[in-house]
């Protein structure tokens, strides 16, 4: 119990750093700005669910990339054959290839040589090398086929994602938002998070629009209608125009938007309509001047994303290098178009495969709910520890408060994002953190009852509990790590706070508590030691749990069959995370409560397929769920807009929207299943390594039992099963194993201590010795979970209900299910194991003698 100066200094330094890194998050911005420069100024980054904002997961459209590349390839091939080598040809376009039919088949060798010169290597990196983009072949009838290679398309997509990220960053910065998050995800996706920008529709338009600006000459004598009737002339194509008609344009791009240096919204002086004025760079200005000089009297089309915005007649040469785009613009759409043109065109089309937006009012409510739940949980746990352990409870509470500072300080220091599930992780850590203190204190009481002196009992309590603390914390840490790498968004925030809480509680519960108890002992020198003042179960119980477990196993089998049967026949109320679609949370802003029946009646007129309307939280809140629309992402966005407009007429305000594509929902479901399986396997390996193999199988069996019970709860009650549910299941795995590992550790210890006692007797003894501790720690966990259920907010209620239910079943299974499994798989007393070793040794000795 001696505390070295170095250890004391480390505790003081860590405590000060934790407090210093936490304080800036609670200071007003003006005070933080005047904060001394040598002190940390980082603050906890609030997630979108706490401060409002938009989250978009964008995917590069593979088909658009191939289509554009084939168009370019077609022009290049025609130029290489007809213009450069005078080889007549007829080109047919396929999905990912072009077929060339020569007018003179004797020129096939020369044609093949010409088109092969178009080969280029594509690389997603800046280095040399890359993979060939084109493949050349011949058909049996002598036609030449030029196709895109799969590897070439893959590399081009990867390269375009990097370019798209820069364009997106420029566009978002132009809008004036603060601290957007733009990250690459996988081979073909970009994650965009914009805090404080809740207008997700406008953000999608700004980000998704390709904004590819090109200038084409219009056919001088033929209209689009005539071309459709008589046949489109070679080298021309038809595009729709903004006024509802069509235009026949030359395929050659006379000038591209890459030559623009500036674009600004404005108003036409003659018509007072909104326009966008643009200006070219020097080279673009010269080219623009040459084009307009040569084509006076002809129509010149300005094309934006394959739509003719305007096609005026060139009245005179334009040599100033500037012009304007007119159309049916509003001031905002003109401003947004100017932003797009200044930021540059996207190199490929982007589809929204996942969308989440939260209004600022809902974010404020989430913060209020999280703080309320945390405050109530903290008061309950702190008060209970004082009631149960008196002065030692005060020591544990000091360590717990420091633990909260260290978690928040660590979040600030590493720049992690705090989400509503993250707040739930901190609150849950409050309940779990005192687990180590309870384990240490109960060990001290046992050592004191065994006849040790006060000092020896205090020291042994810390020393002998350390291994169990490590085991129980590491099993939870494994679940948190798997959750982080296989989860996404807010679930990762929960995993980060849970992992940080596990690590910091190891430090505070053991080192800090030991520091305070050491100071207290050397100052007071007590003659008697009373650690515990209250307990649910008296000491010295001799309950025959193994006898009771027979009925418990029958009950568990019945409940397991019920849970699996209900899941199979009834299924689950799957959230959009797993089935795709859109979810819209709305709040009735007029007097009176929301009317689900009226909302359902209104939305049925929109013919959007299956639409669910249910109460959500307060009487004024509703949750509307829309199935995936057949038209893909664009149709899904239109459906959300229609719902929003329709409900606005009935005084409903949108507080949160979520949209998940079928592709992403399938991935999330697969990753969630893999996460649970990986966690179980990882824990089996760890427990197997730390204990005998029977303990590993017992741990996984009891954990699987708790998982099935919890999953069955979702099916039976109809609670929404989503990503948060997977997080609840994985966290439950750690909590369930916490109890199992503590009992297993005591069984292993008693196997060494009582060599001639039977295994059922040892298991009964171990459970009776630890049940005081498990009942207390389980109660503290529930004290933290119940406030989350009642005050944590509707969006995480399913998560917290599952955690509460699962933690209760975790204690039950650790006591009644784990022991019989150890017996069934042949765990033996040390005496029997030693006898078997002796018999084997003698048998080997006799065999060696016979061999000699």
C-alpha cells in the first residue's frame, strides 16, 4: 500500500491533463478565445445527432463512367481512323465497348494499328505504371472491337473518387459551412458530413450535380424533330433543352468549363432575371473569341449536365472572354450554379446511397436528453456507492468522477466525435467503472475474514483482484474494438467512448483508488476495518445453484426455442439500416397532438408503396417510414420531398431524415452479423487462452444464450432492429462475459485451493463467494441503464431497453448456465487431473522400459 513519488506524480499529472482537456468543451467561445495559448483549446466534437447537420454517403456511378468513357472513345476512334488516316468506318456502340466496321476491309491492319495507339494505362495513384484501359479483339466477320477492361474501369473509378473529393470540398467551402468532414470510404464512395447545415436537399443538389459545362454549335439547318424523323446526321446528337424542347448539337466540344476562372450570380439589366455571369482564362477567351468570330449568325448552345440551358444566336464576335448564362433561375439557384462552376465539374456522377440529416432543435433535445440521463445515472451510482461502502465508496466516487474527466478529455485530445450513442457509452461506463472497485472491496473483505491483518487485507484486495479485473475489462474491450471496425457513424462513436471508458476505468479504479486508500491508511492507522455497509445478499450463503440449474436450463431451453421460433415465424421490425428506404421524423408545431391516422390518410394519396406512420417519443412527434422506391435514389429523394411538402400543409416540421439504399442496407446487415460472430470467436480464443478450454466453451455458450434472448426480445416486442441494436448486442456480449469471467476466475482459484472437492461443490462455492459482488455490480449497471431508458431519448430507447434486458439475463446465465456446461464438458478437480498425469507418467515409463 506504499505509493511511490513517481506513481503519485503520474496520478496528479494525468488528473490535471484530463481536467485541462475537458474544461474547453464547457467554456463559451469568447472565453475560450482568450484562453492562454499554452493551455489546450481542443473541444469535444459534437456529432450531427447532437448539433444538427447533414450526412451523405456518395457512390461513384459506375454506369455513367463507362458511358462517358465510351462516348469519348467513339470520338477518338472516329478521329484516329477517318480524320488522321482516311479510313472509312461505321461505329456501333455497346454497353462497354464499340464495334468498328470498315468500309474497306483491306485496311483492317492499318485500322487496328491506329486504334491501338489509343491505349493508355490508368492508375489511381500519382506513380508510374497502372493497368491497360482498353482491350482489342476481332469478331468472326472481321469487325474490330475495342472494349474497356474491368481493371481499367476499377482504377479509373478510384482515381475519380479522389478528384471528386476535391471538387466536393471546394463546393462545400464555397457555401460557407464550417468544418465539413470529407472522407473516402472503400473503392468508390465518399463520406460527407456537414455540421449545422440541415438543408440536406440543397446540399445534395450542390454536391451531386456534375456541373459539366460545355459549348456546342447547333446544326445550322436541321431541327431536332427533323433529325428524329429523317435520321440523325453523323457527328451530331440530340439533347433536351431547359424550355422543354430538344436541340440537335454537334458532338465536338468547342469549349469546356475547365477554362472558366470565375462565375458569379447576377441580374440581367434588360429583363431583371437572375443570370450567371462567367469569365474565361486567357486561353479560353482566345478560343471563345475565335469560335464566335467564325460562327456569327449561328446558334451556340451552352450545355450543363447534358441539358441545353440556352442556345442564343451569335450576333457578333465576343472577344472579352466573358458571357452570361440565362434561364429560369431564382436568386438561390443562380447562386448555387455559380458555386458549382467556380468549384469545377465533378469527374463522374455521384449517387446518394445513405443520407441522414438532423435539425438543430432535435440536436438540442438530444443533448438535453443525454445530459439528463448522465446526471441522473451519476447521482444514483455515486449515492449507492456511499450507501454500500461508506468512506470506501467515497474513494470509488472520486475515482469515478476523475474517470469521466479522463474520458471527455481523451475525446477532446484525439478529436473524436461525441454522438448520442457515445453519451450512452459514457453513462454505461459510469455503471461499469465501479465494477472494479466492488471487486477489490469484496476481495478485501474476504481476505480480512480469512484472518489477515488490515494492511495485508487491503494489499491483497488489490493484488488478487487485478487478474479478474483485466479479464473482465478486456472482454468488453474486444467487443468495443469489433464494434468500431465493423460499425459506422454514431455506432463508432459509441465504441470509442466505451473503449476509452474501459481503459480509463482500469487506471482510476485500481491506481487512483489505491492511492487514496494508501494515504488514508497511513494517516489514520485504523484498528478495525469496516468496508461494506449494505449488501443485497448476506455473506456465507450456501445455495445449491447446481441443483437449481436443472430447472433453469429447462426454462432457458423453452425461452430459446420461443425466441428462435418467434424470430423465424414473426421476423423483426427491421429499421431502414437493414431494409433500405427513408425515415422522416416530424413534429406537430400547431396546437394539439400529432394525428397518425390523418398523416397516414394524407400520405396514401401519394402512392409511394408501403408507408408506416407511428408515434415516436412525445405526443407531438411521429416517425414516417417509406419503402425503397423503384426509380432508385432520384425517386427516393422525390418521395421524401413529396412527404415533406404534404405534411408541411398540416403544420408538421421535419426534425430528422434518414435514407439508406438497398446496397448499403445489405452491407450493414452483413457487417452486423459478421461483427457478432467475430466477437464471439475472439472472446472464445481469449478465454480459452486465459483458462482451460471448458471455460471458453462455457463463456461462449452463456453469451450466445444471452444474445438469443435479447434478439428474441426485439422479435417478440416489435422494437425496431437497427444498427443500434447490433451495438446493444455486442456491448451485451462484453457485460455478460464480465460476470462469467469473474465466476470462472474464482472457480479456477478454488480448483487449486480445494483439490479434493468435487467440481459441482467448487462451482457452488465459487458462485456463493462472488454473488454478493455480482449482485452489487449488476445493480450499479442497472442504475446507469434505467435513466437512459427513461431520459435518454427515443432514438436510443430500443438500444437501452435491450441492454437492460440483456444485462439481467447475463447475470442469470452466468450463475445457472455456465456451471453445468463446465461439468458437462468434463472439468475435473485438481486431484483427478494429478492422478491422471501420474498414471500417464507411469504408463509412459513402463512403455519405455518395454522398448528397452
